[in-house]
């Protein structure tokens, strides 16, 4: 099929003939953490996931270099229209064109291209990720290869943003960052010979240091105005949600469609925020919560199955992790022979607000009205 329909097959054959026969292994050392960085940010992955590590300097480019039989090298840039087909020949089996800079932006109402408007990299790949009626989408059926493709293309999106920032520094008014320039000029540890062309990364670039710094100051300002928050709410995605299961294709599991999980989770979070703010399930929250009110809002116990069977089954199924300890030292939470999450917690009749600001929630023993649940270690 590739020989009949893919016009790039000759390129693949040449690359296959020159492919080395040795096997290589990628190793990540989690103990090599850059200074002043959070230790968990560079943890080695515990499960089989797809990730990308983008570096700077001489390794910044992600272009494909093709060597022909006459030893001539040809570079295919990541923004070339055939980059995707060269990188993923089984997905684009006919050598289809991918993203490039000259794709015109079409007005959906008139069907005409907008003057001097081009399709952005993010919009292009977001379009091809969607599932449509009467349309066979090959991407959504590729499982782990689909994940790799998404990560690879997102790196391309970020690269395009960085390229735009680098080329349009005047529009971003980079010359106004005089304090940053003075700091670099007055820093005795900076060697002028090691400095290249200065590029200012604005705070609008998501997850950049200045972006995080700006959000940190916003959080401080909020606390200074309204006081410290009373509730720290976490919301975990459940891959068994019916909204996710209904959208899976035959033979697929939720781990094959992270795009569906992410979209459903976002809708659930918006619904949760609506229930909290408009439904007021926690009340008006006008006054600060007192320690004796915590048990009315937060429960760290197993619900009573006789009074709320549905909630009991949900908690036992989703909120209880495998028992850890010396008898089960291989679980991820174990570190230096102890549980890093400080389990098992002590049983106590009521919530205690300690000096460090972290409450010790009520966990009653069966003698005090608490509930228990049995676990079998062989199922963990």
C-alpha cells in the first residue's frame, strides 16, 4: 500500500537502508535536578507515558535531515508541509501535507480566504484532532502513536510561538525592559562574550519564569486583600466516567484517548465551579471557617454504607490506595522505607488544627463510630 500510494516511499527506503542495527536505550536520572528547581518537576516517569524534552542551543532545531544515495544532505524543516508525513509514514500513508506557514485562513460563512490571514499551528492540529460524522480520522485510532504525535506537534506549536517572539521583539516592546538589561549589565558573574542576541520572553508565554512570577504576585495580592483561603479543593479525573466511555471507539480504552479525558475533565471542572459558586454547596463562606466547623465540610473517613451506599462504593473504589509499608515496599509512595504521604494516619475522634496550619482530619476508629474496609494485598 505504501509503495502504491505514498510518493515519499523512496525517501523511506533510503533511510531504512542506512539505519544502524544497534539498539539504544534512553535513561533518565531523576537525581540530576537543576539547582533551585522543584524536585518533582524532573522525576523519572513511573508509568509508560509519552513526553518531550526540548533543549536550547545547538540542539534547538527539530528538522529532519535526509541523506540521499549520492551522500547529499537535504534538510526538511519542522514547518515543511511534508514534515509530518516523513515523521509518521503510517499515519500519513499517502504522503499528505501537514502544517506550513502558507495555509490561508478561510471565512466559514463566505468560504473565502481572509486577506493576509494564515492558519496558526495550534488551530491546524486542533482541527485534525476532532472527530466528525462521516469522516474517518486515522489519528484517533493510533493509540500510543497518537500520543507521540500530539506531543511532537505541541512542541512544534511552542516552537512557533518562540520563533514569533524572537522575530517580533519590537512589537513586544522588549526595549522597555530596561531594568532587566541593567541587571544583566551589572551582574559581575555574566561574561559579555557568552551573551548572544538578547530575546525577552514576555509573561504572556505560558509557564515561562516571568509568567509564573506574575501569577505568584497575583496570588499574594489576592490573599492580602481577602485573607488566606479556607478550602484547598482537588478534583481528580475518573477515566471510567460514562461521558468518556461513550466517546471511545470499539476496542479502545481511556488510556488511548487522552484528548477525550482532557475535554471531559475540563467540562467537569467548570460544572464543579458552578456548583460551588452558584449552587453554594459550602454556603456563603462570608466568614472564616473555625476548627470546629471543618468536620461539617470535609470528611477523611469511609462513609457509612447503611446511610449512603452510593458514596461509600465510590470512596472505596476510587479514593483508597493500595496499602503501603514494609510488606509492600514497591508502591510509588514508599521512600527510604517509609510512606512519603505519612500513611497510615493516626485515628482520632475530631479534627485538630495544628500549629503549622495543616489540619489533622477526623479519622474515627470503629469503637468511635468509624467505618472500615478490607483490602487484599494480592490485588494491588
